[in-house]
């Protein structure tokens, strides 16, 4: 049940030691940034779907390909990372052959080959028993991944699809070392070993992560920074204070308008604001294996109760929730138009008609006066705000909801365990490429 609004990203960067757009980058310095979360459930990008993982550890890893970082607002443009060129499909669109860079090294000095790329993608697409893969279903189209040579990787698809290459550019798709995966497929949940621009420094669980420049990085002259420090800070007040006091230079995820306006008022020209719609949506997910959520009428009623269009203006003033969108974020060439969205349940323009249908469905399902507990991740923006909003929306159709707020790692553990610690509905953190 995908109920929420596409998030509006409000990103703040202090102009400390940074040049304006178009200037030649100057090497050196350490970037300190804040991440609005506690310790992630693990360090394994293949297993996790939270920004808390990807922002913390992505600097240590390479990926096969990515959205072009020079044109990141255009999600239809791609760039090679470990590949040497974006391939054209052969075999009637069912085969993609990637040539892999030579001379790339992992941080332990081992050379990276096509075997490591294949092992990593098999870990994502065909995980062994007992191993979780957050994106396994994205790649159900893949029939096999092979390495015919040390510098060649071949993906063979069951059928042709234009969605395959964009899926490969997922920022969580870290390339791991085959030797380590073979020895222990869970190793990367608690360890780091990549071929990215930075080497791991000190990890203080729940507090911070540091990285230092890898002098052997395969992109000549990069990274420009000597290092970075990521501060884990789930409370907005702590993050705002860090930027105000120049303890941190940036938050990559976003602040609500009130925090933005306060920082701009106090810091003036010392702060830069970037605003854009995210490729991200929040989900409310009922456990459909439990009563009464196994009844599609109940799930549909909960969806119909939420006023997407009417709530946007109010939420945008207090949270990083603004633009109404569907599965694909507004502005994308693949996004649904407003008119198309309004044909879907949960996006009807007449909220009173929608809620009347929700009440009818609950009565028909014998679920009038429904009560349940909503499991909420302990992050201010937007989950705790979104939870209060959703609870108020459900109250308007006679559904009474309490909330249980838990830290990031326990939230993921509870949801993966079938909500054993809750009563059937979760309000998750961002999934997919939303960090």
C-alpha cells in the first residue's frame, strides 16, 4: 500500500572550503556531514534499503554503473564506474556485455576482476539461503550473470526490457570482493572492503564514521577530499545545531522549511540551499498475512482514507513532504500525470467520496472500529511527522491507531520478522534510491 507523498528534498551546504559551480575543484580538506538516523541495521548495501547505510558506507565502494553525477537531476543519463562503456543490448535486447576497468584494486590490495563483479551481482540477484537481498525482485528478469574473461561481465535476460539498465545504476549495488563473499556471505554486514575513493577510518557505532582518501583510487586525481566524517544524528535539532555551529557542512537528505528559513536567516550568504523532488516515496505497509489486513477491503479502506492532495500544503510547511507523486517521482519522463494519478485509489480528487467508500468497505469487511499499532522509525523527518498525519487521517473514518516508535535497527528487525513486536502495520524509512 503505497500511500505517501513524494518527498521534497531541501539540502543545505555551507560554503566552507568549497567553490562555486564551474570552478576547478581544489584538492584537500575534510568534509563533515550529518546523517538523520541512528546506526543502520547493517553495513551491507545489498541487504539494506535505508539511506543510513548508503550515506555511511557508499564512499568506500565502487559500482558497475551509476546515474551521471554531473547531471544527477536527469535520471535517464548514466555513467560508467567500473565499466568502460554503457553497452548496447544484443540478442534482441536480452544480452548486455560490460567491459571492466583494469588496474582497479580493493583496499586490501587485491586486484578487482570481472569475477568480483559477477559474485556481487549474484549476491544481489541470486542470494544464497539465509542471505537477504533488498533488490532481488528488481532483477527477476535476469537469467544469468557470467564472467567469460577477467575483464568481461555478461548479463543474460529472460526477456528484453528498457528497465534493466536503470536498475543496474542502483547506488546500493556495491561491488564486493568475491574471496570474502565465498568465505562468508554475511561478512559485509559488519565489515567494509571496497574499491571506492575512500578507505574506512574509525566507526563509532551509532555516532560517526570516518574515511580517508585512497591514494590508489582508479580515477586519476580523485577524490579531491583528504577525508570525510559522517555524523549520525536522528534529531533535527542536533543536525541544525551542527550546521549552525559549523561542526558539519552539509546534510544530503533535507530539512523542513522552518529549519531552512532559520538557517538562512542566521547564516545568510554562508549557506546554500538546493531544492528538488526526490526519487523516493514513503510506504505504509500492512502485514497482509495477519487479520484483518489479509482482507483487501481493509487495506483499500486505509488507502482511501488518506487525503494526498489536501494534505500536501499543510505537510510541506512542517516536513520534507510536499509533491504528490506515484511510483515514479514528479519530473521524470516516466512519471504519471496528475490526471492519471487521480484515477487510482488513494489519489481520488474528492476526499469525501473516497472516505465514504472507505467506511463502506470497513463495514462490509466487519472491521468497523478497527484499532491497531503503527510501527514507526525513530527519525523526525519525515517518518514521525508522517505517522501523526496518517493516524489523524485514519481517525476520520473511525479507525483508531496508536504508534510505537523504535530506532532504525530494531525497526528493520521487527519488520523483517513479520511485525512480531507490533500488530501489523509499519511506516518505513525511504526505500530504493532515495538517500
